C-alpha cells in the first residue's frame, strides 16, 4: 500500500495542475490549420467540431458561427459534418503577395457559452506561377570598345510563388563565347542576372548578337520563361549615368490628392552629345504599383497618378533606371512610405443581441456582444466605447476588439419597460471620429408587485331597509405589473355575522370590486359590519393584499312609537284614571309612557292631546307625556272624561301612535262605580265638523311643507354635487376622520326643526290651529353652532348655511346645555326633576336604558305592579301602591337625539313629587322665565 501523500507536496501539486490547466485553456482557445492554395470549394480544412469538443450536430444547436471580419468569406462551416471547409478558390499570391508565410486569422463564436475561439490557417504555396519577364524582347547596346569582363544588367524575372516554387536560376542560350551569364544575389535574397562580356566585340565583324535568357523556378513540375536579347554594338561611349543616391526615400500622407509631386531622382553622365543625355524609366515595379505613380522620363520627377490608401498598402518600393544615348545605364531604388491619417470612422458590428430580457435578470447578465474596430493604425485605430451614464448597464471588454454590454443592477419594468441604448465608438485620432449604434432592449414583466389599495381602510354608510342587490361601495386596487400580472380579482375574507356567513349579507364583483347588499339591513338588528376585502392578481405565483372595510347602517324612521302605559286591558274594558274634583290646576292625573325602537332624532318623542270630551280641561306635557288638569274642575264638568293622546316621533316622515284615556272625576272610587255604567258621552256633531276642518287644514299644511322640503333637498343636492367636485380637486376633507361626518339622512334629519301641535277647544265652538313653533333644543344648538362658526348652523330665523356638503361634521356636545324638566322628552318620571341632569354619553348606556324601558314596561303592564303616589313615585294617583317606585321606571330620554352631539339626555335622581309641576300654577313665574329664555 502506498504511503499517504504529504499535504504540502499535495497542495503544490494541485497548484501546478491548476497552472498547467490554465495555460492549456489559453492555448486551447487558439486552433491552427493548414490548407494549400488553389483548392476547390468545399475542401476540408479541419474537423472543427472535434477541436471545439463538440459533436457535429451541436454546432447548430449551440450557435457556432464565424464572426470575424475581412477574409472570413474564404472559409465556411459545414454544420452537418462539423468540418471547416473552403468557401471558394484561394490564391495565395493575391492574398499574401510574396510573404514567407501566409496566415489567415478569424474568430469562431460558440454563442450559448458566449466564448470566442481563434482560428489560424496557413495557406501553403503550390507552384502555379512561372517566372515572368516584363518584356519578351530586350535590346542591349554595348560599345565596341567595351572591355571583356564588363557586366551588363539584364531584366529580372518575377515569380509570385515563394520558397522552392519561386525563381531559382537563370540560363543563357549558347553563343560564340562572346557572352556569359553571371547571377548575383542581393541583400534581400533575390537573384538578378548580368550579362558578362567575355571578349571584345567587333562591330565590323558582327553588329548585333541574339541571345535567349531562360528563368526557371524550383517547383514540381519546374516552370520557366524566356526573354529574347538583342545585343547591338555601338560606337564608343565610355561613361554610364550615375544617380546621386543609391536609395531615395520619401514619406507622404495617404490623403494627398492625385498629381502630387513626391520626389525627383537625378542621374549624371559626363559624356557629351547623345551619349550624355539621360532618360529615366521604371526598371522594376509591380503591377499594383504601376497605376499609382508616374515618372517624367526627362526630369526624373515622380508623382501620384491616383489616391493612396494606407489601409491597402503602407510601403512602396521601386527601381528607376537612367540610360544615356550611348546605351549605358544606371539604377537606383525609391522607397515611398505612406503615413496614416484619421480618415476612417470606427465600425461597430453587433454579434449577438439578447432581447427581451426578464426584469429579474441577475446583475452581470450579457445583453449585447459586439465588435468595434477602426481600419486606421496607431492612435487613429484605437477605439474606445461608451454608453449613457444614466442607464443601468456597463461595458466590458472581452477579447481583442470585442465588447460585452452587461446589466449593472437589477432591472425594474415598472420604472422602464424599454431601454434605448446608444453605444458610441470613438477613435483617438486628431480630430477624433466616432460612430453610434442604437440598441432597443425590451424588459419582460414578472409578477413582483402585489395589488395595492389607495387607502388603508374604508368606511361605508348605508341606510337601513335598502333593496336587495343595492350597490354599496366600490373598491379599486392598482397593480403596476402588466397583462395577467396586473389583472386584479376581488373577494371577501370568510367571516360570520350573528351565526350566518358574511357571504349571505354582502357580495363583491370579482372583476370590478363593487360591493352589493344581498339582504335588506335593519339598524335595530345590527349597526355595523366589519369585513376584509382581498385583492389578488393573476400572476404566477399570485400576489394579494387586503384592506379593512367598515359598513355602518344608518337608521331610518321605520318604527312607530310603542305606548307602554297605559296598557290596553286584555278583557276589552277601558282603564280608568281618577281625578279628584278638588284637584287644582296642574294636578298630575296620569302619565303616558312610550318608547321608539329607532334611535337619534327618529326616537325623539313628543306628546299632544288629540281629542278631549271637555276641551281645555286637561293638558298633556309635550315632552313628558304627563296628563294634568289645566283648570279647576267644576260641578258642570262630566264625571267621565275621554282623552285621546297622540305620541309622535321626529323622523322623516314622522310616525305616531294614539291611546285613549278615560278619566273619572270623583273623590273616591265608590263614588264613581255607581255611575260608570250610566255614563255615556253624547255625540258632538260640532266636534265631527271641527275634525273634518282640522284634517283639511293639516293636509294643506303638510303639502306645503312637503313642497318646501323637496325644493330644499334639490338645492342641497346641487350644492352637494358642487362641493364634491371641489373636494375631488382640492382634497380639503381628505384628512378628516369618518367619525366627524354624517350622511345625507343626517342632513335631512335637521330639516325637521319644528314640531306641529294641534289642539281643539270646544268652548265657544271655535277651532284653534296652533302653527309650528321653533324647537327650543334645536334653537339652542343652532346658536352654539353659529357662535363656534361650525359648518352646520341653524340660526334663529331657521335659515340654512350657504355651505353645503354631503358629509356634515358633527359638533361636539355642549356640556353647558341643559333641558328643563318641562322640556325634556320622554318619560321623566315626575314633573319636578333635577335641572342638572346629564345624558348617557355612550352607546352602551343607551342600550342599557332601552333594555330597562322594555323591562319596566312589562312590569308595569301586569297586575302585580302599580303606580304609587308617595315620595319617589310617579305621583299618578293615591290608589297605586307605594311598592312601584321610580326605580322601576327607567328614564327614556336616551331616545332623544341632539343634532351635532354624540351625547343623549339623562336625568339625575332628584325630588319628583316634593315640588310642584313645572307647568302648574305654583311655578308660573319660573315657567314663564324659561319660556322667555
């Protein structure tokens, strides 16, 4: 078993492996191939799928393609075989001229990895070109006095191939041993032939000699070409032209116009005459250079004939020959360097664009891969790319001149659903040139926002006895997402109310958020409903939110007053109340006790005497219901008096109930019993006629009052609509809580500020119609509201305020205001109560008092409980036992609603029978002062 490896050595080995792997990965991204020139289209260069580590079928799946510019059209990808093939015929000489190695470089992109691989292909040379002379015939003039061994330059053959396939040797055709061939090798390795005179010429013997020069390459098969040389023997010319410089150099910018003079070459010949005249011409120049330059054969001036382009060729080399009239020649070289100018704008090519992109794409997600390059060189070809600074993207340089556009932060479609990105590529030339491309990026929405309500809670007011299916309220939730992610579905949270599910009371439209009442609500059954409204979008996964909604049921005057006392006997008889003949004015005969199941002003009761057999004998307290004697009893007064008492609430419309009282005028019960059977009230025809007149008068007044109410409501609704428009624009009441507002029903309740009283007087056979009098409580409240400049102000002349809104803020209760005992509504219990009594100040106390009313009414109705006349009793008659004291009779003043206040009246315990009644003769001054007040 091998021993465990030493940990330090193991770590060093791991680091070495990582370093070698990284080095291998760097080299692996560069793939090299070799292909001979002149191959047919579709020639396989290499198996690129294998070198990329992919299967052939994966090339198309992974988006493998050639992305580099320039010479990529020479090669193509065969996606079926996974091979790199030629896209057409490749001419090495056209591609690389005479470079020793011809390399073609381009990039291959694996798009799903966003990874680039460098491809380097060497195009190898084949012997497809033979050496070629510029002319097929050449004339060489040699002076006859030329000494043997003189060298005469011959034209060079040009072979565009390289290596062994290029020009390798020259051969001269056999002759009469006058000439031989000497091949020279230049500094750059090129060979050029020279004709060597082996022996002196004799023009007289032979004036011309014909030779053939053969140029051959070393390829397989060997190729060659020939030039015919005619040697003409001249007269003596012993000086050849000589140039001032062996090499002429000049640098010219590429943007010079055609016809610009570059330089002038000069050669001198000391001979005279024609032998001293020099002519200039190009001796060695390529076919591509020849159209660009022109040479003046007389002056040696070289100028441009076409425009130069640094990007096509940056350096030109040529040879100039000077020949005199005697045939002697001289040569020189000219080097022209082209200087780059910033005449090319950067080019930007988008390689890959990933759009649209999800808004939850992580930071650093690649959006665009593009290439930015400039054909210029040096600083003119250096390109810098930039984008707008305010966008959540950043540029990152990838490989060479490739850039990636990445996200710099998480995108938010709700802020920007589309980005217009401008990429600017600028070179570093002078002046700098730039190019812009515009990229449109769309952001795809995801469900990242729950629906939201504009308010944290809602308060809705609904009048009771509504119709089933009535639209209650409408809630709206907003979702900033789009399409299905923004479609909101509304629902109600499950709940139970009094043992029944909430869905049996109200429903909500799942699309519009409109709440509907499924049943008619009863204020006396329940007064508010608390519910949760849910809003859920349709995204995946769905998001939801909820808001609390409070539905408050407003009271209507739908319950008539119920008379608790006196109760109607079940045996069909009529209850009798006693009034002693010696009773003084103001004597309390009995008291009518009534209660209304409604609340507020709808439960505020008033009592009046509707009909009496002896008008003017009895009076009924307006708010107490106490039946008292209005004057002293006379002997002529009937023993049996019949009274009809009406109890009416202050709702709209008002509801009422009546009760018939029988009062027996006697000192004791035995005095009455003997005569009760014989007492009958004769019909009074005048009373019947009076009743008819009264009904007609009341109907007329009611019609006038109804017309007044309709007109007033129309004005109110018009002002309410105007105020709603102002409220929607200004939002002035947005910050006021819902508890400070009442609905339209509350405003209508204030319209009833008057109480109607009708009394009939049989004396003198006249009808007295008492017109409505201002309600004292309402007048006090209106005075306080006017003093505090509150919105609701009812002044003494009963004019309504100019301002009118559908929501009227309730005024806080005035603790200084008190009703007198005579003015307090309901059943106070006695005529002399405490003036400093207070009202119940919350709903719980009010409900407790209403429960006590019903309990006391039941106890007073059965035979076991009677009314006593002692201290602490109601003081109705001495015949009621002392066991029924005031503690059995609750105070009904909680049914009275004070407009502008949340408080209700109550009466503190005080002396009830010890004082004279407020409306009696004993307190006329006091009562009169209060009435003046």
